[in-house]
C-alpha cells in the first residue's frame, strides 16, 4: 500500500466523524492506516501489542497488566494462517465463554457473529481477524481490580488460546 500522509487536522477530522469507534468499517480502515481514532492524547492510552503464534493456537502474551479505568488500546496482530479473535471476559468466566464459543460451531451465523458469544460475561471483543490482518481494540479497563481472562473464542481454540489481563492499582 502507498504511504498515506495525513495532517493532524485530517486525523482530528476522521476522529470527529468516528467518535467512539461508532463506525466499525471506518475504524478498520483507520486502523489499517495506523491512525488513532479515539482523539485522546497518546500519553493517556496504554498500548499493548499482542499477536498470535503461527500454528500454535496461542497468543504471544500469556498476561499483561493495566490499571483500573485506564484507556487501553490493544493492537492485535494475526500472522497465523487461520482466523482468530480476542475476547476479554469477566473474572473466572474463561470456561463459560469458551464453551459458548465452541457451541457457536453449530450456529449457521456463528462466523457472522465472529464466534463471540452474546453473554454478559463478555466485556470486550475483536471481530474475527483474518490471516495477515490486525485489529485495534479500544476500551476502558474495568474499574475493579482482578484477573480478567482473554481468549480466542473461535470454536476449539479457547482451552489453549487464552491468557489474563491483570487489572492492578
Ligand atoms: Cu483462535
């Protein structure tokens, strides 16, 4: 792809028409262009790079730590040959969410739903990320400290493809 040069004003304009990442497709495009869309000062945002490990069904990180209420930007890269997602759950809900993901194998619309279970235990999630693609997931860290599992809910992956987001003061 050709290098795209955007001025600060361009970036601000894009962020303003996409407040809160409201437009999924625009967010993806902006992610591909490497533009932060949340309009926040970079210093306020904790960025975490996490990827998939080729042919291992694993994330490159087993854990990472954030502070309560912190603005988080997870750059999720998928160099693997298959699709994966990243779903962050409430504490202790890894298995429940993982099994619900497995059950979506039988749902003819499972892939359309990115294999993300429609459960209250799911706090944040990426769509399915294709091989060679990446996705930036932005959210505010939970207000309560604790261990929040992250997991790929593509059917069959959850039991080995998981880790922990530690929320600590
Ligand atoms: Cu996976």
